[in-house]
């Protein structure tokens, strides 16, 4: 997946997130959707950071891959 594709996916997810947050009353199902969108956004940003780091190191950015949620959510900066 190219950087532009990852960024486009981030844009689409953000639009969905904003639409849900813009609703007056959010259902439990929508709260779950928001949670899943957040997790998917985290994965996308992580993938984009990996691609950029590989490129900056002179490596092939296509070596980057989406990591599982547990790895991303438990990552310490």
C-alpha cells in the first residue's frame, strides 16, 4: 500500500468518525464503530510511520506491514 493510499484511508476513516461524533444521540453500536475506527486509525498511522522510517533509512517502504492492535496499543514511546 502506498503512502497516498494510507493517507486516503485515514481521511475516509476520519470523515466517518466526525460524522458519528456529529450525531446528537450515539447508540451503543455507534460507540463500538467509533472504537473500531480509532483502532484502525492507529494501525494506519503506525503503518505510515513505519513506511516513512524505512524510507528515511534508505530501505524499501514496502517492507512495512500493518501490526496487530495489541502491539500498537501497548507501544511505549
